[in-house]
C-alpha cells in the first residue's frame, strides 16, 4: 500500500512540473544600444512578473542584436527586462584578449539600473507573429 502512495505522489509531482512547456510561445528579437552604440557582447533576460506562467528567458546579445530560439521563446504575460554587457577578458601585461574559461565570471559593465535594479518591462499579448523589440539604453 505504501508503494502505491509513493507512485501516486511522484505522478502528481511530475504532472505539475511540465506546465510551461505546453504554453503557446513566440520568438522575440531586436537591437540593444547603450548611449547610441550597439552592445557588443551581453545578454537580455525576460523575468516573468506575478501572474505570468512562464520561466525566465535569456537571449545572447551580439553586436547589438538578440533573438530567442524556439525553445527560449516567451509566453503571453508581463516581464521585467534585464540587460547585461560583458567585457572581454584581456591579458594584463599584453592587453591581448584571452579566451576565458567557461566557469570564470565575466565583468558586467552596464549600470545596475539596466539589470539588477531594472524597471524596464515588456508585456506580451499577441502570439500570432514574432515580436521585434529594440532597447535604447541611456544614462539620463
């Protein structure tokens, strides 16, 4: 009898975990600049706000451009947007860029108002076609 309860409990747990994979989603892409210049290397993250049933979605920014993949698309709802730009690791003596090991933290160079303290929001309601959303970050 105890094993039946264990199996039933596991099934209920697994049934509750797969919800976001079944949500209709849409790809989002755009261009990100900081003080008029494209962000060379960074990431943009869409964090779901209360009531939005979707996991966070992150896309890499390269030369100002970002695009979510079909797996990383976003569902309908309201999101807080965080944007980060990373500095390339350089050799202190030569100034030549070095390949950074995968687990070494990168230097994030944008002010906190664009990431950890961000108040930028995006609301997604129309999932009928891909979304294009540009972000022009300014210090003022």
